[in-house]
């Protein structure tokens, strides 16, 4: 092929001889695609004042996709002619199988290339010349004028060619005209600097007009993790401190017993909880605290009668994948009591595990958000107030509380919010005041109450992304586009726009 520098050289010699050149003429003369000539002109232009370039457009013709197809493989009528065996082919077969059979047959008959012989189509002459193909090949190279005007109109009707505005260039000598093109250096190297060669080099100027890549790929947070960081921000704005949640494996003691969850509670069944086989038992539990927990479960205390049933240390020692982040809250409240109580606001957002039947809205692992407020004489009103403030931050203002039951809270309330899309109340969380049977064995003083609430991270995420199947949010079926095109801030997606006011 002709190298880029060769083409530039040709263009410059042409200008030297004729004073100026037109990019279309030179493309035809050199039989090189016009686009390549344009590229070469641009390269010479970037050298400085070697040439002067003027751009103009003119009406021209271009092959359509079908036209290019014909230019490459021949017209349908020629293809039909070439496909006919010496004995001919049945007309019905051609009509059924040959691409564009009607057009091909019509044209081949008109040119008298083929004729009908009973039910068959046979060749009428031994060889043909595919003029349509030749013309389209000419148009491909820009030699539009070589095709008779009448035929151009015909090809246009057949949608083999179409009219375009063709941009071309008139090139003439610049004030520093030369026919000697030297390859420009694109890079200043260490060797050039050391040897001093750079002094004699011709460097390619920077192209500050270059568009660069439109889409820049970069790292993206998974939508769920992004939502987590936004929720984290909300908790921090509200003055909450994050609890350390970096232990997925927990003992039954902290996950259940510390929370006054009876050992016979169905949630502790292996059907609901994943127990860990190795190591199967926890190593240490604070012994004095464990004694108080055991006593509260078996005989009661702090005004409670307890469960009045057996309590097994072996059961409490079992390791499991934590079923809720309330296990972390229990550890933190115990620690707070040991360090000397002071009012606190804690939160956590992390993964929990449940041995559940998997379906469109449930996975065996998901994320929980949890808020805990411990202070002197807090009441249910304080709990409802802080939950309202929290949900308001994500644009959820319609809240309802429904009495519920948790072994570790009294009272307990499920939190419902009005879903504008579904037009119904949906459960968004669970809450309550931690029971004295949980707090007092820890050493939390009597005049302290603790309000807490929890919700899954996946539920609001599914509502926000309008995803009905959780597998489209978590796991191998997540679409890359969801992650790449996800806006930087997602939480305000909760804030559905007000319905437009249409007046009355
Ligand atoms: N632990 C509860 C759950 O898993 C949520 C909760 C947290 C309820 C705190 C009350 C208080 O659903």
C-alpha cells in the first residue's frame, strides 16, 4: 500500500505542479479513498504554514449499504444469471429461494440475459457484463461522473445510492511551502535529550482540539454499597457513631442469649440459622455476665420472672453466622456498661445471614441497618421521633407503627411506609425499646432506656432501582449498566417528584 508519508509527498508534488489541488481530484488520480487523502491533508496542515486549506461541500452520491453489497458481490440479476445451471432452474424454486427474486428476474428478463422455457428459467446468452456492479464500484471510488445521469437516477430509485453533502478540501501553497515532508516526532525521548538530537527534530504539535474518549471507565461502587455509604452519611449527620461489625461469625450467646431470646425460640433452629461446624464452639464469653444472663433466662430478675426453663451453656457456645446486627449492638452496650455508661447513639450497616428459602425477594445473606440510642429515661416517643427523623432524611415521610413482638424489645413496633409506586403500606423495618432483661445483666443502670431499630438495606435499594427480583441487585446476574450508569447520589431517588399541578 501507499504509506501516509507517500500520500503527503504526492499531494505536495501535485500542488508544486498545479498551484493547488482538490482533495476529490487527487483521490481519483491516485485511486486512494478520499478519507485517506483528507487525513494526509490534515497531517500536512498540522506542520504549520506548508499549505493553506479551504473546506467546501458539494452534492454528491454515495453507495448505500445495499449498494456497497452490490459493488462487492454483483447485482442480484447477475448473481441470478451466474447461479443458473445449464439446464436452467424451475421458476417456482427461484421465487422461493433466491434473494430479491422478483427484482433479479425482472432485470435479467429486461436485459434479455434469461428467458422462460416452460416452467423453467434458462440463460439466453452465454456471458454477461454486470454494468450495475461496475457503476457502483466507480461511485465507491468517487468517480460519480463516469456513471450516466439517467442510470444514477435509476440506482437512486433502487436505493443503491443516495445523495450526500460531501466535504472536500481545496489545498494551495502556504507561506512556508515545501515538498520535503519529514516524519514528525510524536515523543521527546530520553535518548534525544542526552544526545542533543532533539535540536534538529521536528516535533508534532499537541492537538488540543482532540476530543478524547467520550466515556471514561473508572471504578464504581456497587449500587448497594453506594447506598450503604449514603445511609452511613445520614447516620453520621445525625450524630451517630458506627459500631464495628467486622465479625460475620458470632456465638449464639451474643446473637441470641444476650438478647434474652429463649433457647427454645424457633429462630434458633438450624432451619433458620446457619451454624458453623468448625470451629463449632466459641472460646470466651465474659463469665460473670454469662452467669447473670443464665439467671435471667432461668429464674428471672430485675422485675422479670424469666422463662422458668433450663438454659444450656453448650447451646450458648455454638458458633453461627450472625442472623442480625443486633448481636453487635449487644456487644457494644455491654462494653459501654463496663467502661461506665454515658449516653450514646450507635449505628451499623453490614451483612447478616439467614437459612431462608430463596425467592425473588429473599437471599440467604443480606445487609441490615441498625440504629441504637441509649440515654436517661428515653421513651417510645423518642424512638418514634428518631425513626421519623431518619426516614425523613431519605424522603420517606408517611410512616406508621404497628405493634409487634421481639424477644428483646418491649414495646416492639414494625415500621411501615407508604409506597407511592405500589400505592400501599409496606414494611420497612422493625423497632423497639430493649428489655430490662437484656440491659440490666449487662450492667446498664436502671434509669437508662435504649431505643433501637433495624431494617434491611436491600429493601429500600429494590424500591429505588425499581427492581422486583433481588438477584438483579445482588449476585452474578447484576447488569453492568446498573453499576456503570448509576448516578453518584441515589438517595434522592426516594424523593419522588410531586405530581404536576395541572390547575383546575
Ligand atoms: N434485629 C431485628 C431484626 O433482625 C431488628 C431490630 C433491631 C428490632 C433493633 C428491634 C430493635 O429484624
